[in-house]
């Protein structure tokens, strides 16, 4: 036990390495972006394959569109969100900017999709808000070497 305490105390702290404790939150935000993107892709695949899965007909959505169009929107947006999440994890500033933008667009898309699948849409909106908070408040704490 004493050996473990010596080893742990001899490791440099995050502040000594020039990192803030918020780096973990940025890593969390990038993982949430990746997960949010994967969820969008899943939602898009469901919209393409099972129109009857949703609670209302596509004409009952905020934006009148068929579920095939919504499916492709979700798949394309999901791929962009995943790419932004990977970029944020590598510390790219362009990825932070795109990450905030696509998380914002994700909230708008899910508000439009709210009547079709309310619980899922609320979950997606909440995840996007957490991502936006982490990327805007402490996004500069993680930087790439390049």
C-alpha cells in the first residue's frame, strides 16, 4: 500500500504538465459527440426502414417531410457529428467549432422530430447541450501538438 502511495505521489499532476482538470470534460464531450452521431445514424436507419416505428405520421412533424428524407438527414448529420467528435478528441480547433455547430443543429433537428419520438429526442437534445457547454466553456484546454 505504501509503495502505491509513493508511486501515485511521484506522478506529475495535470497542472504540472500544463493541462487543466477540464481536459477530462473535453474528452467526455468528444465521446458524447461520437455517441450522439452514432445515435443519429441509428435514428436515420430506423426512419429509412421502419416508418411505423414512430408515434406520428410524417405529416405530423414540425417540418413536413417523409421519413426517408428525415432518415438521410439523420445519417448525414450523424456522420458529421462523429467526425467532429474524433477531431475534438485530437485537439483540433476546427473540430471544436464544427462540434458546437453540429450539436446546435442536432438540437434543432430533434426539436423538429420531437412529436415523432419524444423521449429519444429529449435525450438527444440533452446530450447536445452538455456537448455545447463542455466545448464552449473549456474547449481550449485540449490542444493538438500540430
